[in-house]
C-alpha cells in the first residue's frame, strides 16, 4: 500500500480517532482545527460508551410522543421553528423515517457499528494506554423505565442473547443502591454488563498526545477551514492561514462539516441536537451510582467519571444556539436531585451545552463523497463517542484503498 498525505478536518473525538487510524495505516496526516482540540460536542458529553443502546430517535410513535414532551417543562425535547430551510428539510426527512421498519433496520446497522467500535476500542487500548488517564470504567449500563407498559414492551422485544438482563424494580435497586430514593417510580430496568464510561474530553487530549508523537504526524494546524479551491476537479483546502494541499481530505468537523462541504456541492443532512450536561464533584460523604444509568422516559443519563458525576440530557432543536438556558439547567438539577439526592455536590456543578450533529435517521455518514479527494466521517448525533472508533477504522480502510470492515449499507451519503 502506498503512503499518502491526508488532512483531517476536525479535532474532536471523531477527527482524532480518524487521524490515529490513518497514521496506523501508514499515511502522513495533518489535522486542521479552528478551536482547541476536544471541544464542541466532545467536551462534556454523557461519557457513556453505549455499544448496545443505539436505537435512533426516529421511530413509530415518536411524533406523538414529541407533542407530549413539548408540553412538559421538564421534557427531553424542545423545538423552536427557525427561518432555516435546513431545519425544515431535516424535519421532513426525520418524519419520513419515523416508521418501525426503518427504525429496526437502522438499529441493526448501528448495533453492528457499535460492536465494531467496542472491538476497536479494545484493540487500541493496550497501545494507547488510556485506562489510567480517561476515567475509564466498565460498570455496565442500566436503562430504567417508569411506565410498566413501556417496560413490558421492551421485555417482549428483548432478543434471547443472554447479554441484556430484565430486572424488576427491587432488582434494579439491589444492583444499584443509589436508586433507593427513586424506588417508588421504577417499573423495572434492562441491564447490559460490560458497557463502559469514560471522559471523552480527557480521551481526546490523551489521544492527541499519541497522535503528535507518531512519526507519521505532520502537525496540528489551529486555523479555520474557510473553503476550497478546485482545479481540474480536485479540491485544495483553504484555511485562514492559506492553502493546504494533500492527496485527500477527511471532513470530520461535526456540525461545521455542513457549511464546509456545501460549496463543493455536497449536501450533508445534518442538524444540531442541542444537549446539556452537569458535571458535579463527588466528595467523601456522597454516594454516587456506580452503574451507568439512563432514565428512558426522561432521556437523562448518569455516569460516574472518577470523582465527578456527569448528568446529560435533552435534544433541543433550536438551531445553532449554545446559550445556557437557565430553565433547561434548572430542569436537569431537579431531575438529578430527585433521582440521586446524595450522589454529588450539585451546588458546585459545572453546566455545559453542546450541539450534536445528527442525521434524520440517526446513522452517521461514512466514506467517499461525490467529489474525488473528499471523504466523510460525520453525523454521529449523540453517539459520536461510542461510534468514533469504528467510524475511524472504516474510513481509514476506505481511504487506504481497502474494503470496509463493515458493510456500508445505510452509512453512505444519500442512503
């Protein structure tokens, strides 16, 4: 295989894992990032590596649930109509995908992507030695349900794989004693052993150090990608510091990928799902959950990261707005204090909001673009951390002229 010169645009978890995979494949790599590495949606996300909890938001019944969520001030969804054709187009495509058959196909694809990501994470672990620096734990994941009917439906759909375990309310509390205060609202839960938790931002910084020490790395260029020059059908990237020539470019810039690709005629169906998180210190007197917990109806997740508790939630369709809405933060505070009142020092919690670049159907876009020399690794939504390792492995194989380790049906632009 011939070594090539590649430019990766984006230094979040998707861009950095892609850069590492390309370096390990024998290529020369530069990274372009307009902000500090590990910012954006990678900075204070939920931290769960949920390889098996991957069902897309688009599903039968979701439009009707959304109406109920919008009426609830503590609901997981908020919507504001924008004078933005991209929003209208995304919503129309989302509604078309809100069918059970579409959701089942997408879920099966994402389960395969999650399995490959878990394997890749494990394959890289010894070489990258990140166990002690990224708050990595594998406590398993418990998805709790409040509504008996919802829990019954989930139990009925469970595959007999011997992996997931259906637990009644008492068994949920026995597994995770920090749920004692919430015992009265629990209908049951599904526990998946082996699911992991880690600090995504810390992993980005750790991985950046490994990338920078790699003999094939040609530098981190902290400049904005501003556009393209196209000559004889081949693009050359323009940045705020000048032109960067390469054999090919990988767009992995999260939400910024959409305006970057548009001048090339590449229409990426991405829209931001705004999420919030709180990161609260855990002191000696606190009793945090050890298991990774997701409240299914409220769409809130709780994950311990060393001496901090991360609480993350919400999918607000409000455009590219990063303001810290005090009402949404107050809602998150109410929820965590009710669920885990003794878990952390919530008065000292650090708030955060991020924009997760989502496709209408919830599957990322991987591989070649319509323009030779431009490749894509975008649209991971709320599961960018989970899927980044598999996505990096796939695009590195394709950019090296090798077959993808996973079937690309449903993961390419336009599918």
